[in-house]
């Protein structure tokens, strides 16, 4: 398994959040999650401008095996979505923490970020899942 | 307690992701199941199918017993090594399992049945065999490797003893024969499969399975997991027991009518019910569905037709077609505009004749 980047925060349900310099939060799924899902074949993304609530399903990632709801780690407004995934959903398998990002939220309450797991806590959760 | 095939450590060393399948710890993929799927369609791939159950039947009245046990007619098996696909039905005409039967001689036939149904199959077969004095012998000492794809036969034949190569090259479809593999290991090679491609299913004594797998790997055959096996067989229009049919379903409703042999005078288990169903008219039919827009058809989704609701049996993204396909059971009659409920959204689909893919290519109209 690849290293978990230290600047990311996580939901227990395997979404990552990266706080960017402009104050927005980029969201994707973890490398562990893409491995569990297997080959991703279709991604349903939210509308730009949509208002989203922390912990609610806002996107869907479908692999050959299963459809998985993606929860947003922070509340706010969707300001960007990864259009490139429409043509190459497999990018999520190839680069889950980079080019395989899903959407960007302009957060309405940055304090929500503090509620998320840090990289070490997430790594620990994965270890416990393995046993 | 999860069971393991003798190749378990080999799969793990190859980096396989393992899952529980019918009580067996099996590889679902070794990386990308889509790449494994394409390897089988375009070149050659191999599957560990040692979890499947091999059962040898011995006795003077074995053929007579199988005439009674199976819905297809074993009298089609005349030449040694010939194989037949059949359903095994209960008295109500429900499908206990689907299987392949191989003919050795009139006192010896071999069955290969599903792994998940092993216990109930063996109990049923043993119960029925008593009256015919047939000995039912499970063969856990065998492993099985399926090698499939347009180059699969060549790669296997290259590993055989020279004296066997020409004979195995000429093996017809759905026929099996014995041959010597690497280091003289005894193989039972059948030209059968579950992918819609040419190839072999090879039964090998357990102690030689790892060596055979390694030899195939060295010959360029790519390991493929159960994930690819499922998308390959779905594209090829082949049923999966437990998903497409079971005891609650008649073969008529599972597109298995072609395997039912209503030949005169043969009293097989379930026949009376099947004949009554046929005379009354079958209420539900199994059809193929294609989704042309984005999304994935999956098991359990509701299918809406002009005659009422049906449901998706096997459904998946089909890598060869780059879109989703499915089998569905729907009410009989002209279905009209058909839609599938995908998580609350009604999506139009096309009803098609399947197989969806044969010999590496999409079929006409798919």
C-alpha cells in the first residue's frame, strides 16, 4: 500500500480532505478505498454550486464490483468537480491522493476539519480493519 | 473455517486480493480485474477453480442412474471423454445445481459441480444413487486450473509431452482426454470453459497443481481472479448458480430450456413438473439487458416493463463492451419500453438476445 500523505484528513468512511491555501477543501477517496472497490468504471459527481452537508452522500463511485456513496468531510458549496474522471475514471485507481480527486468544497465552517481523523489515526483504523 | 486451495500461497505471493467465495478463500483479482478480463479475451489467462467439486461415479448402472438424476440426457455421451452440461433438478423442477458430466465408460462418469452447493449436491446425489448401487466418490485430491483465451490452447499444448500434443490439439469442443504435463504429471484436459473463449479446464492431482501453475505462468498465461471470471461469463451469456437460478426457479425461466431433454420414456427427476409448466405456459422469461448510458446494472435492481416488474439477476460493467449489461427475469410477453431503477433513478435499457460477446467480439445488436 502507498504512503498516506501527512497533510490529509480523513473520514472513517475513507474519504480524504486536503485544506488548500485559498481556504477550500479538496476531496477524494483513500488509496485503501480504491483498492477495496477495484477497477472504477463510473463516477457521479455533484453539481457546481450545490450546497452540501458534512456526512451526507454527495457523489457515487462505481467499480465493476460495487457502487459506493461518497460523503463530504465538510459542509459548504461545491466550487469545482473533477470533469476528467468522466473519460478516465481509472485515474482514481492510479492516483487516489492526486489526479484522482473528486470535488472541491468552499467550506462554511472550517472548524469541521478538526473533527476529522489525521493521517496517523486513519492508518491505525486501517490496521485494525485488517485484523 | 475458510477452506484454501493448494494454490493459496501462490496467489498471495502474486499479490492477489483474497475474498471469501462460498466458504473458500479465493483471489478476486491480482491488481486490475479489467486487465485480467482483457488478457483472457485477447491472449490467455488462468483461473484457479480448485474449489469446484469433482465427483466420480462408479458402478454397473451408472448411465442408468444419470438418466434419472439429470435433466439433460447422458445418452448423448457416446464417445469416451465427451462432456455434457446439465441441470440437476428436485422433484418440483427447481434447480439444485448446474454441472458438467464427463463420460469415461459405462461404469465410470465424472461430475464437476459448484463449490457453494457442494454439501447439498453430495447429499442429494448419494441419496439418489443408493437405488442404483452407484458409488459416489468425491475427489478432493484433485485441483483444477482453467486456461482460457485465443492463445490458451497453444500455451497449454506447448507444456505437454510431445507424444500427446497432436492428440490434444485435435480435441473437439466439450471433449476431454488424459495427457502428460510438465515433469510427466498426469492431466485430465477438457476443452470447456466459462468465459466464451476457447481454452481448457485442466484437472490435476493436487500435489502437481503449483508446478503446473508456475509452468503456465512461465509460458505467459496471466493469472486472473474470480472478478474477471464473473464479467467474462456474463458477457458470454452463461448462468451463475445462486444468482441466475436456484431451487425456486424452473429451468424454463432461466433460459436453460436448451439443456432439458424431454426425450420419450426417460423418467428424470422433476420431469413431470417441467412438462406441466411447459403446457401451462411459462410466466417469466430471462432476457439480456444493455445500458447505453453511464451507470452500472447490478443484481437486485428493479426492472420496469409493460407487463409488470422484474429484477436483475447478474449485472455488471462489461469490459469488452465498455458499458453495463445484465440478465433479468421479467414477466413473459412484449415488454414495451423497459427501464431499470438504479438507486431511485429510472434508466432506459435495451432488451437484447445474448450472448453479449463471443470469441473476443461483441455480438450483433449489442
